[in-house]
C-alpha cells in the first residue's frame, strides 16, 4: 500500500476583488499612518496604504484592496529604501500579524509613537507635551494569545497573519519572556491529542510570576484522556492552572490546578483568577505605578476605578484608604482576598459595579482626594463626565488607547482640570498601540465643600 498522505490544511484566503488593477504601480511613501501602514501616492496623486513601508520608500506595489479614499497595496519591488528603514530582527515579520513596525529604526519608531499621541490630543484640542516615553524592550511580554486550527489530524498553532485567517507557525517570539516561549513547542505537540474536533480556537497564556496560567478556548468538549494529558502537561511544564472554555464561550472550566497562579502588586502577593487582566509586561506596570504615585502627597481617600485585580490598588493603599471598583467579579474577589492575606484589608474596600452604566457621581465624589481610572480601550466616557463636574483635586488617568484618552482628557479640561504631566509607555513593542498615563489637577475647587 502507498503511504498515507497528510491532508493539507487549506486556510482561507482573502477574496480577490475582480475590479482591482492587476498591473504594478510605482508609489512614493511620505509618512506612516496611525495603523502602521505607509502613506503613499503614485504619479497621478492617488492615495495608497502600504504595509511594512517607511517614509522615503519608493516601491512597485500591487493593489490588494480598495479603500474609500484610496487603495491598499503590498510591496512587490523595493526600488529605493527610505533612510529610516532597517532589517527586521524577526524571521516571521510580515507573515505574522503581531508586529507592524519592526522595519523602523529606533529614532523613527520612538517619534512615530509620540506622534500617535500628539495627533490624538490635537484632534481633541488638548494641549500637552509628552514626557520622554518608557520603551519596554523585547522579551518582556508576559501574556499572549495564540491561534490554533485543526483539520483532519493536523493542527496549526501560532499567530494569525495580518487581516487573515492564515496562522503563521512560530517557534519563538522576540516579544515574549523566555518562560512563555518555552511553552510554544510543548503546546504544539500536545494539541493534536487534546483537540478532538476540527475547527479553530485560541490558547491564552499568562505567565505573571512563578507559574503559567493557560486557558484553552477550543472547539468541542474535553474527554477523559485529554484531561489526563493536560494534568500531566501542567506537572511537566510548570503550569499552575489549565482551564477549558468550550468553543470560546462562557467562563473557563478548571481542568488542572497544580499550584496557585500568583503575582506581586507592590509588596502584596495576589492569587489571580483564570485569564486575568494584567499589564502586558512587569516593566510597563512598574513604570505606570511609579508615575501614578509621583502625583500623590497626603491624599487620604482614593478611588481606584476599573481596578482589575489591583495593579494600582495596593500601591495606592500606601498613601490612603482606597475604594476599588471593578465589574469583573473574580478579579475583584482576588483583590479583596489578597488584601486580607497581605495585611492591608483595613485600607482597601471593594465594590462590584459597571462604571459605564453606573458611574460614580455626585455626593459619592465628595471628600474624595484622588481618583485613578484605567478603563478598557473604549475609554471612560460616562465616568469622566461626572469626574469633570466634581471637586476631586487630583485625577490620574491610564489608557491603552490615545484616541479615547484624548476624548476623555478634553472633557476633564473642559470641567476645569489642568493636564500637568503625560507619560507614554510603549508596552506593545513594534505594534501600532501605545499606552498613556496622565496627571490632572483642579485648583479652583471649593475647599469648604471638602471640610
């Protein structure tokens, strides 16, 4: 009998537009846009968005998609490289969709990140000069979400390509910590035995401290054999906890618990729930906390909004009594229990609350000395409106989205706050994202209301 042939996985390709020009077009790149794509024009003045290009590039490109105001095009032939172009350090660059800016030199890269913030502020008519950014180097990312697909007996495990269902298999990611990278190959070997149904899914890994936390969001139910394999895997590879989320829906179901998954927030050890929200890197977290604490002096009553598991809470509690508010129940429970075990329970109170639907307002903000808020990417529109009309003298904002940060900052400034300091923190190395922290103060509040 002839040997069996492995079935090849046919990964979905982007549908081709029949009306797109097939000929190559020569373009000149004059800048890099907000999503990391090069901004270019051809000789007739048409606009092009060219991924993985830099200012000064001259290239032959092939059009791949139409935008309302131009075309998306890929480089086929680089005729003249721009002055700030460098060789990307990762062999998967342009194939894996995780990074978009590895081809920029250090100066252009830093300036581009600062420009993203400045442009967002300018659109919201906010005046501020960012401080020198904190640039988190490669090898610091402590969490990652991998894509996985099974067809037949073949499993592909890696990162999604840019705007595609194609999965680029990687053996090592320059952004990740060594501990995270060391799990890639063992997981790739394990998944064919664990995934019993064809389909796509995700593997989310956090490595916040001494042991990993893995959530498998995979198609189908898990059987007894897979359960045993996962328990053995946890023992062998220093995994504290493995959870399973059927078809990526609902809460993770605990499969194996070898030890608690812990991290340190300040001097307090915190036992984390499955797939917790954490800052992407410990270095970035420490920079943000240090910046927030630099604004505090003798504040006694502090609100920590969107508190998560306590990234800022425990540090703030060194200065005053902190009321931590968060919508995620497991995260807040972890914060509360860890505060008690860490001996700071008397300085921290907690409240489960959806701040988008039920913001802190009115009398609740009276006699509050400081507020820190760290919302999701959508920002804190509802909450900020009430903060702006309050008499809280100090507001510290942390945001992973300069656009929504600028919108919220404009509301605070309209309400009488002064933006005193703004710190960029680049935790999303080589991507189009950048984090911002800011200190706002209100000087004309009525002191009598606070006595």
